[in-house]
C-alpha cells in the first residue's frame, strides 16, 4: 500500500452541488421517517435505518460517487489503492472508507451515511479488497466490506454531529501518510516502543483481514 494524495483529486464542475443536494435530501428523508415512527409508535431506530438504506440505494445517488471513479483511478494510475493491483480483468469499486450504511463491528450503528457523498471518504478499490469474501468451508472471510475497526479505547462517531476525525482507526488508510510511515518504521526497526508496535500490528492485521493490502501487483 502506498500513500495517495487525495487532495489532488479533480472534482468535476457541478459535482459538489449534486453531492450537497443529495445529502440534504437524505437528511430530510431520515427526519421524516423518524417523525412517522414517533406518530405511529413504531421503532424509531428501524425506521431511520430503513430510510438510510432506501435513500442510499437510489440510482441517482449511487451515480454521485460512481461519477468520481475515473478521477480516483488517475491518482494511482489505475491501481487499487489497497492492494496496488491493476486487476485488469476485474471492475473497480468506489469504496466508502467509513461504511455508509452499516458497520460490521457495531451492529447498532447506522453507518456513516453523512459521509456517503464526501469525496474525502472515497477509496479506489478492486472488488477483491472491497467486497465480502466468505469461505464457508474453511470458516474464513475477507474483504473490507462494512468493516471499520477502531482501537479498543476509541470513541465511535454515531451521528452526523459527532466528530469522526477523533476516531482512532485500526485500519491502514492509503490517504494517511502518517499511519503508513509509522508502519514502515515499525517494519524496518528491531527496537521500537511497545505501544507503537501493538498499534501498528493491530492496524496491519485488521487491514489484511479486511482488505488484503498484501495482494501482489499484476
């Protein structure tokens, strides 16, 4: 995995306005679902999750992040940002680094839906790294999918008003130069501080399980 300077991403004219409008509409749909649940005395959490799922599944909203796929690809010359593989025979995905609809490590989480239209949350990924791989026979699975592990003592942003930037992530992030640089230092040195070793090993192990960054380039 190499650092990707996402600040170099070219945003097409009109894209940001479409993204802002989509988020505003989704907020309204979620709020309306919550009010309806209150009035009908049904489960509010279920109503909110359904509104989020339905809202993000609309084709015109999926098109918003898919419209940036070609621009994201240019930042790493068409390679997957996680595995550095071209995977020429496979389609690429626009991965939401913070999952937009659910979080595997927190089943009560609504997903980071408020970042669904935030280009800074996008990662260019091959399907091998992004989608769930479930090996029933051997009892293993892989692929980043909806995984987003955090350090044991980290707070997790639950709502849009929470500061998600304070989360301590146990995943290597291709747009985070500090995290990647620390891992390189840990790998290269025989003696480093134990807390740093633990954190980097946890992050790398989580990344391998979720996204397979060690997959060789082809």
